[in-house]
């Protein structure tokens, strides 16, 4: 995939009370040409929809847009069953699925679900094993026997469906290196953007691990969770005192995101409101109809120059 294939998505609400609005927003985004919608995965919260049940429902009511859990709560979803879930969703939706993957963050809540607690290092080991196993259990081929530290399967037939792209929410050095070795994309944590210290210090770890594994670092795309507002008039400053992006006019967004792609290797953006709420219909429409097409056009104009 070309590094200039930019994806644009939005973060949706997944509360049980939000179902009608969730569907309306996803269908609007689908009509307007967005690439992705994302849902959080917090199964210990009773008022939230199960992320994968919601993904299947929305994919069944849309035509082109892809969906993913941003990111999958892996400790509560064992890798062999997760492989069956994502390959089934991929088959049902004709490939409109991305596998967002996390090692597990809120361990106090995860253990409340009856899941044994793992140390941070063990959680990352299980995370890397899970990505490997999901890929082994996809794409057809002979039965798979896998004997890892955390996952063991014996003569399990892979699904005759390609594995979806795997994008991780890695934060620490060990999980970043795992991303470089086995994943297909990275979503920087804490809504860090391309000018942040987190990005500048984290992305080289991914790239070095990828190269050591014989992979081209460009194979691992970076997709940013990007909170912000779209204003009618330009803002005096598009970043706060800490240097974090806060938004601006359509022109300011287009200039910033185009630079992120051409100068910093960004390959996707998922829009959230500043409070990480779901965007409203007007915000979503401007994102899909004004900003995304303009960024794609601006980047396309630069490609011949960049490739000479």
C-alpha cells in the first residue's frame, strides 16, 4: 500500500442509549466517503455495547466504510476466538474490517471480569503472540499448531479469509517493538500527534524493530486519533500551550494534515471531538466533505514532485 493512501475515520459512541445515533452517524460517514468508524472496547462497563457485536451490526447496515475496535481489549478476547471473530466479520462485510489491538490497560477492571492479571511484560508477550496467531488462523492453509507461552492451539483449521490489517495502540518500548515486528499499523497513544515528543521517540522504535525483522518500516502505517474542532474562521493558534492540536478552520486543518502526511509520514486520521466524544453531524460532514477530500487532493499534487 502506498504511503500516500490516506484513510480518514471518526470515533463513534458505543453506549446502549446511543444506538440510533450511532447508526445514523455511521451511515452518514458511509455516504460521505469516510474510510473508517471506530468504537472503544470496554466490556466491563455495563452501559456500553459489546464492540464486536456493534461492529457487525453497523457493517451490516453500511456499504463501503470499514470498522474497528480502537483498540481491542485483548485480555478479555482470547486470540483464537478473536481470529474467528475478525475473519467472520471480514467475510460478512467483504473485507471492511481492521483489527485494532491492545495489550490491556485498565487491569483492575479487566480482572474484575475474572481474567487473570498479567505483568506488563507478560501482557506484551501475549499481545505479540496473539497477533501472530490471528494471522496464522487466517488465509487458509493446513491446520495450525502453535505452542506459545500464552496461547496454544492444536491442529486448528485457519479460516479461508485473509487476516485484516492489524493496527496497535502500543505505548511502551516493548510493545512498540512488537508492533514493528508483526503489526501493520500503529495508533499513537494518548492522542499524540506527529509533532509530539511521544511520536518522535516512539516511531523510531517501531522502525528499528521492523528493519531487524526484515520488514520495510513503511509497511507499518501511522493512524492518529485526532481530537479537535472545526471552526468557521481561522483560529489565532491551532495548538495549545503544550503544543497539542486543538483544531481550526477548514484551511488550517487541510494545511496541517497535508504537512503531517508529506513531512511526517502520517497515513490516517480518526477524528474525535476535543473531549473524545463522538462528533456531531455537522462536524462529521465537514470532516468528510471538506477536509478529507482537500487533504487527499493536496497530497496527490505533491506526489510527482516527491517521487522524482
